[in-house]
C-alpha cells in the first residue's frame, strides 16, 4: 500500500452524487490505471476486507437480474431500494458477511462504475447508507421518475469511496480512516 498515490482535494469539496456525505474530515482522490485488471487489483488492495456496505445504482434490467442471481449464488446479503418501482434509480445495498465475498463485490463495483452508474462504498467502521430524494420537475413527478441519491454520515475511523461515472477515478471522503493516517497536514 506504500506506492498508492492519493491526491488531497485542497478545496475539501465533494461534487455530484458524493455531496450528500456528512462528517468527513478530508477528501482524497485517486486515478485508476487504464487496464481493467490493474484497476480491479488496485480496488482489491484498497478495499481489502474493509467493506462494510455498498450502494450500487443499476438501471439496466438484464444486468440487474444477473447481479441478483450472482448475489444469491454467492450468498451475499443485499436489499434493493427501488422507489420508482423499476423505472430507473434502483440501488442494490450490499453487505459482505465474509472476506470470500469481497472479491466478487469488487468485480461488481468495477463493472457497474464503468457503465455509468452511482457507486458508494462504505469502509471501516459501520456507516449507514440512507437515501435522499432530489428535487424534481413537475414533468418528472408526472412520469413517476423521482431521483434519489445515497447519503451517509461518517463516524470516526470510517470512509466512503465514490467511483466516478466512467470508472477512472475514486473519491474518498474520510474521517480519520486508517488508510490515510500517514497523510498529516
């Protein structure tokens, strides 16, 4: 882990879907390698056995069914948050119960981030994920397309990671999380 290269976000501002995180101290960013195998390997190193909970947005019905089947096959605990009853904006909330499940979850995380979905990973101490409805237009309300985003409030020794929409960057919001202990400013 010594050769990891994090960039401190000096503005300490979260953007886009990450802006609903509370109680963070600092923000770090990291660019993933271009090669998929190297990116997945890096995620496995970063997340190791520290994943507490994951929220993944999945809009594609076929991909959603495949993920459901695989989660059941690997006996990974999950729930689905589906406020629009199958009309987009659905999230899997995944909780690994053993280290054997982490590798498969990381494969899902990487695959989903590459297909332009929201992915939030809670690391370290237990941090709960809640959902907040975003303001929507009257037309969106008529079409029953409300937008929801995952939110979390960090506790000490916790972190949440957001994978960018194109799967090339990770943003970490941390609250004295062990991975960043050597970054003293």
